C-alpha cells in the first residue's frame, strides 16, 4: 500500500472507499486526547463528514499554531509526524502551513489505521 496522496480530498475518498473512515476519526480523536487537546469530531451523535473533518482539522491546527504552539508541537509528537517532513513544508502564510500540516496529520493517521487493519489478529 502506498500512502502517496496528492491532497486531502483524495486521501479521504480512499479511506472512505475502504470503509475505514470511522476508524480514522477514532484514531484522530484518540491522538488529540493523548495530546490533551479538546477536539470533538462528533456532531449530534453522528460522525463528521469527510469534508467537515478536513475543514475542522485545518482550523484546529491553525488555532494551535497561532495561539498554543507548545500544544501544537506536542500533538505532532503524539501523532508521530517526522521532523524531516515538517521541514519540507513551504512556508507562505499560517493558513497554508495549517493546511499542509493537517494533510500530514491525516496521512499519518491513515497509515496507523491501515496498518492496524492489515496486521490485527
């Protein structure tokens, strides 16, 4: 399985087509909780849609980046985003950086979900 997706939309449609979207949301929820960051992805007892997830994640990363940088760094550590990957981000403005980091987070969380599915007994 290759995890080279060109953008968030393609990644989320791949996750959805493999019926693992719920697992991805659960993994995101778990890692945000481990980083001690409040990020509720449930809306009226139903799971958030992929488009809403991408938007909410981007907004949350933007907020952390500007207002709570230490918690942002802790989140990246908990999720296990490689430093080398972060250094490759093209810094233009905070919105663009938040968008790129949100994509990296989704990609890493998708890897975790996929590997758990493939290698669980």
